[in-house]
């Protein structure tokens, strides 16, 4: 019969686990555990923008180029691809190689 595994406990080498007695395991499970706060998550939350944020002062930093004559728009993923990526045209629909 194998020992039950506590997946929340810190990991230790298998040699240490086999040497533990029942009393040591009971004492370790009743010991108070401290809750630690991950400060990185708090920092990330400060920089996170909520949906609907006011972006009226922002400007585009990329140039938008209209679709060229040698390109097509895939009817499944709606991305613009070069004609060399055209895989099939079932029922007149243009589908790229990635979606086919």
C-alpha cells in the first residue's frame, strides 16, 4: 500500500520522504503555515488596463496598408494572406493553408 501524497506540501527528495515517521508527518501537518503574498501579481495589476478604458489620447504607431491585389482574406480566420497561401476554394470561399 502506498503512502497518500499531499500535493500542496513542498517537494522534497524521495530519500527524505521514505525516512519520515508517522509522528513527524503529524507534527508537520499541524504546524501553522504562513500565507505569502505574491508582490509581482500586485505590480502587474497596477499596469493592467480594464476594458472600456479611455484611449482617446492614444495614436496608432503602425501604418495600415490596404489589401493588395495578390492577397486574399481567409473566410475562416479572416486574416489576409498572400495568394501562395491559398489552399482551397470550396463553394467559392477562399481558405488559407492553415485553416484547411
